[in-house]
């Protein structure tokens, strides 16, 4: 057991399982971030406010509060800060700061994998709005426009023509911190992810999922595990992950690839080396039996990984779903169809009756976690979730 002071960046419901598990491992857990009302902070031993995207502020917090180790949150900005702090302090468990920038900025990552010959939509990076606007006549539409440094679907838009491209570029540059934007062909296909844990450059645990975006085409609302057809492409995806680990000499830990299946082949679009949002790792553990949260904590704090073991999976198939409204307004609550209710193993309420949805394309009222015995059953749920679980608005 450890008695070290551990800083976990942020304290949302996504980091909550890490906070609980870190305390089980004996750490004195300190959380940080700009939102003291987040649920995870209540489970920590201490909360110290600071912007986790500000690497210098987090470094100063670490020095001022005798922090021993740091763990990244479910956010790319936080990963970059954690890697910077760990490198500066000489701590194990994190990639170099430069590698963090390469992997978590969309332009640098796409340049890397294109150079490595990994299948991906060919991207063009623009370093200023004027440069991007000057290049729009060279595009073959439709295209996807992405701010390189944002997550959660922010700054991403599809453009079907020149006018829409101008609007998408204006939007991306208005919210990008780095002032860089990627434009790439829009691929028609199925979006999936493969989520792995890597040790000594090799994949030792793996889970895949299908992504569903019925409300907002750039924000994943639901995921089901494992992904359809993963048996045909898993070896290739593991090979890609291990090749990137070798190329950059990456440390042990999480490695996620997002990709689109087009003409039966995976085209890599993004990656993450961090805890995943919406308590995804809880669902991943349910279908694999692998202790994802403990593995992540051990890796990022430099603890031994020898004790990690697989248990018998609790579910053959599982998924999670964010309950979202279809317009803004004050809510009375939400309802769950009995058909789905019988399959739930966890529910997390985000908004209470009387609260108001102000951005229905992004806000979730609740998260539902469910299981199924067959692929037919899990897919049946996934395609009907917005009718099986829906927001009730106050009159």
C-alpha cells in the first residue's frame, strides 16, 4: 500500500472510478480543475483549484503541495499537462512532453501516421485561417474540418460545399487554442474504437466498440462492446498500436485508436493515451475481466504491473448511453422503458428535475450502463436507445 500524495487532474464522473481506485491503493488523492462542483472532487481527500490545461499552473501546484505522482484525466489537454509535469519532475509512467504533443494534437498525429504508411484519410493542415480559406477551392467535397487541439466533438464539422467549408473553418479557428486546423476527406462508414493496454510495447489487453452518434454527428452518445467484425481487423490494429509505441518509445499504459471502417478496411482518424470518458473503462472491464482502472493507475504512477490478472467477464456484451434531450428547456426528469431497465447494471444521474438544458446537442441528463447476452440484443438496444430512454420536459 502507498501513502504517497497523488494528483488526479479533474474530478468529473469520468475520473471518479480512478479516484476511488487510487484511494483503495492507499494514495492520498488530490484532485484539481476549474469546476469544484464536479462529483469526483467529493470523493478525493483534497481538492485544489487549478486549470489542468495550464501545464505551468499544474507544475506549480505540484511543487507547492508536495505532490508525489500525477495521473491524467479523460481530456487531451490534461494528458499533455501530466506528461509535462512528470517529465519536469523526473517521474515515471508518462510519455515525454513532445510525444504527448505529437499524439494528442490531430495535425501532428496525422502527419506521424501518414509518414509511417498507416491507412488514414489524407489530411491537410492549415496554420492560419487565411491559409485555410485560400485553400478551400482545392478540396474535393465533402470534407471534415477539425480544430487540432479539442475533444468531445468540439470544432468538428462536415462541409458539403465551399460555403459550408468557410463556416466550418471560421468555427474551428474561433475555438482552437493552437490556431491549427486539419481538413480531410469525409469517409462514409462505421466508426469504431479499439482500446488497449500496452506493456513493454505489446498489447496485453484489448476491447473494441461501435460508436453511435444519433443526436450530434460529432459527439459519441452511445457505445457497444465488442465491435462488430473486430475479429477481421484486430491483428492489424494491434500491429499499428505496437508500431507507434516502438517508433516513439512510448511507456506502458492505455492506447486507444479511433477509426472508420470503409470498404472493409480501418482508416485511423484519432488516438488517445488516457482514461476514457463516460466511465467507459467500467464497461470495458465488464466484458473483458481486465482491471483497466488499476492498470492505468499503476502505469501512470510507476507501480509494478505484475499483479494484474484477468477475471471472468461478467457480460458477453455491454454498452453505455448518454440520455440527451431533443431541445433546450427545463426538465422534469427522464424515463426508461422497462425493456431496457431490466438490463441496466449502473445509472448515473447528471441533471436533476428543475434544471435546464441549455445546449441539447452536447449536454447529458444521465448515463446508462447496460448488458446483453447476444449481439442481436445489444444492437437492438443501441439503435433504439433514444426512444427507450428519453428526457421528460417540465411544462
